[in-house]
C-alpha cells in the first residue's frame, strides 16, 4: 500500500474542504458478486475531486460483521486512496485492541476512527459484555502507533445540559489521549453544529472537525426511528415533513428536497469552519452526482447567512395547506451552550451530593492519609490477587460497596476518580464519560438515567469539572476482575490516572 495516497490527511493539511463516503461493512461485501458492485462504486467515486476517501464501519450491520481491515486493503488497492477504518470497542477489551493495532501495522493502515460502539444487537448469554471505551483505545493506539491518524467521535446533538456537557468534557479527554480530529454523529440541527465549533474554539482544541451528514428521506427516517439508531435525533415534526413531502410532492420532488436540504447543510458546515463532511447513506454514484449538482447550485445562490436562513426555512416548510408552517430539526426547549438560560437544568440530588462529600473524606482517611491508611497498608497491603486472603477481602469489599455503589468488584476501583458513582453501573462500564447514545439524560438502554449526567451534576456542584475533562482513566484488565482492589491500591500498584491539568 506504499503507493496509496492519504487524501484525507492531505486535504486536512492543505485546508481543502472534502467529502468522505461512509460504507457500512457486512459479510455480504466479501462475496464475489458484491465485490464487483463495490469496485464499480468506489472506482467511480475515487475519480471525483471532492471525495478524499471512504469510511469503513465496524460492527454496525451486526455484532459479527467482518473486520473492515480486509476490505480496506481491497478498497485502497482499487482507488489508491487510504480509507478511514472504524474500530468499535463493543464486546472487546484491551487484548483485542492490541491485536488490531498489530494488524494495522502489518497492513499499512493509516487512518482509524475509534468508537466505544452502540449496544449489542444480540447480547451474549451467560456473561456481561464489556466495552473498551474510546479514550483508552485512543491512548493505547497513540502509544503503539505514533504515526497513526486518529479520529474520535463527538455527538453535539444533546438537549439537556448534563448530557451535552458530558460530550464536550469527554472530547477533552479524547484530544488529550491523542486524537487528531473529531467526527460528529449524524445530526440536522445547525445550531448544535455551530455550538460544537464554539466549544472547540473556546477551549483551544487544536484538532480538525468533520461533520457526519445524511440525505434523510422518509424511508430512512422511519428506519432510524423504528430501530432507535443510537444518538440520532429526528423530531416528530421533521418526520411529519418527510412523510408529507413524499405524499404531497411525489417521490421525485421529495428526493430533490432531500438533496437540497443536505446541500444547504453542507454549505453551512463549510461556513462554520469544519474541515469536511462524512456522507452517510449515499450508496449510488447517481445520488452523489445529484448531491454535487445541488451543492454547486447552493454555492452560487447562497451569498450570506440571511439568504441561507431563508433557503433553510423553505426546505423545512410543510407542503400543502397545513396549520403549522415549518418543521423543527431539534426538540423544543432544548439546552444550548450559547443560550443565556443554559444552566436551568442542573440539580444534583441530595443522595449523590452527600455520597460524594462523605466518601471523599472517608477515602482520604482510609486509603490516603492518617494512621488507618498506614495500618491497612501493613495488614493487607501484601495480600496477593486471588489468594485465599484475597477471596475473604473480596467478599468484604463486595458486601460493603455493592449496596452503596452497585460494585461488581472489578479489581481496580475507580470510585475516587468517578465522583463516587461506580462506572460498572453503566451498562457499557464506561468510566471516562458518556457514550453518544443518550437521549434527554436517559441511557441508550432506556432503563435508567445516564450515570455520567449524575457525575456532571456532582462535579459541577463541587467545582471539579476539570476531572471530567482532564483525568484519563485506564481500562480495567480483564484478568483482575473478581479480585479485591484494596491490597494493590495500598501497595500503590493501581494503574495511574493520567492528569492533563485543570480547566
């Protein structure tokens, strides 16, 4: 792959606005008939100057999708362009990442987007699936492959303060861990796109930003809402607009409106200083040509923000006689970082507040300072993992911490750096911050509030928000689970938290 050009990196270096085209990889792509269709598609797109590469997904169509590495080598050979591989941490641990990094080195992979991943479609029976979160993956990838171009994800399309700020604070960790650029989740709210750039400029985040955009038709919107695609917001009124476009205007004219909507979005994203866009859901050369024509027309027609606003209002207007004129791309009453009432949603519960303040003092007295910490270090500090004495300590630790925190005795307690809210109570076990799948503070699994919204409220109330942005928490080694965390902590053998300073 030595003769393959990395047009994505080159475009970023030259500050040339570019497109990448996302391809959802599944088992069928490795079949001979599909390879022929795929080759025609990528070869045609590779000849188009606006396309800088292809983005190859990981474990999106199913939990057992083939690795994108094999297909990436084929695509690079056909197009002479380095693709952007996705690497999902769902149902994987640090050992899987190490194996993948070695494969990247051997195959000459240069661009990788590291994701935590959405919830499994078919959870394994008899065991809890684990997730290697993106912060830890980025950190290790940067150490092992220093020259790798690393992308990270950001979902700015959140409408409560807690979940929105959790995304931005975790972005700080991803950048500190080694990310070169961020790619947003699919979204249709241009104010949130602007908000993301506002945050990055305010925090002096010196990385590139790429916006993930989609040609949203009624068919695709119905599918997304039915299957609850993690982190993607399609309001009821936007869904109604798409349905009415299709019913009133007909399929052909509705498609033109879809493409014009997307062209306007791309134009606005370019104005906002994004480096490029990732196109999702465009699986034919013909549709890409239609989009390019729409983008060219918009570039000539739209000369300033005022004319853009007027054009956007037009494509969001419901066709026919309708009591309500326009659809909305965002929920009503949502939180925005730049709005004056942006602090109205945050109320820490008395339980979480007391738990943090009491446990902070108790932890310092028992494990950090004072005579009890010294005594414990002498009495149990030499207990080896999985020994008979360790098993007794494990029962005691679980008996104390499970009722208080939901502890699952991971062998590397992180309570002192997660505001005394146990990350094991997150279905994905995330310690560094929220995934992108929350909705109005609710977990992607739908059965609880996101623990990272609770952590944000505690941190904000106690003026320790820097911990949510600057403390990089390592992944728990699988081999340590079901052992006591106390002896290694007292021996100062626990993995160190990497700190990047304070806000």
